[in-house]
């Protein structure tokens, strides 16, 4: 059986402020999955462990039905618990202060997706590659509502990071009118929060973002 390719396309990231309850979160993510995602990331920074487990479990089931990996933001323990419960498509995304790739590999297994935030720095990317990361996330590339104070990154960084041979994720202010520029600059995956979940009809929003990515791929 051929596994779907998660290494290229749209990467949607949830936001607890935009999707503040179970119903809105699950309905919006279901719609986004119908639109066509490569990856979905569950991001919730609250201390409500029961809610996080409940929501992540539900999302893992929905992602499995769509054959889309679910990535847990900065919570290796939650990702490991989900995999132990049988959700084999669950991975983790690690910030620079949120653990190490080798520990994630030990707890999740060699096949799990382990992404790493590299900000605007190739040295962080080089270290992540050496530690066994699955993908490298760079940004922010444009003004971002989610992370307005993050250091800006140059589009040329994406081309330079091609030498590492891992999927390059571009994040930060991604919208339908700029996502094509990221693909042309070398991004394999474009990660979006507000552009997917910041308004009505996530399915249509995802479809339009994918259309822009496909157009850019044909142009390059």
C-alpha cells in the first residue's frame, strides 16, 4: 500500500483563539481536510490536559480517515500518548525550547514525523538535520497575526535550505496572494493558520490555497 505524500502541499495549523471549542475546532478541521491538506497541526497552549487529549484524539481519528498525518505542537507526551492509543499517523513539531529530536524519535518511533522550528537560521536547520528531523520549518516570511514579533526571514533562505534535502516548511503570514511566492522560492509545504481558519468556509479557503500552489508549481 502506497502512503500518501505529506511532504508537499498545504499544512494547516489550528488556533485556540479562532477555534475556541470542540464543535468549531472539529467542524473547521473536517472542512479543511476535505479541501486537501498535506498535514494538520494541533496547537493549543492551554493547561487543560483533559481538553487537549479529547480534542487531539478526535482530530487524530479524523485525520486517519483522510489519510493525513496529525502533528502535535510542542507536546511530545501528548503525541506519544496518542500513538500508544493506536493513532499511528501522529507526529510532533518541536520549537527550539521544546525538546530534542532524538527523544522524540525514541518515544514515537523511527517512522514518526518530527518537525523542527528553525526560524530564520540555517545553523538551526543544520543541527535539526543532524539530529534526524523529518522537516524544517522557517519563518516568518510575511506579517503574521499569530506571531507578529517573530524575526522576519528572507525568501532566499528557502532556496539555501534546499541543500539539506528535507521538506522545507514556510510559515508566517501565508495567504492566497503570497503563497505562490513561497512555492517558487523553494517551499515544499506552506503552513497557514488565519488563511485557513480565520473566516468562513475552511474547505474553500484550503482549495484556493492549493490552487495557488498548483499554479506556482506549473510556473516553476
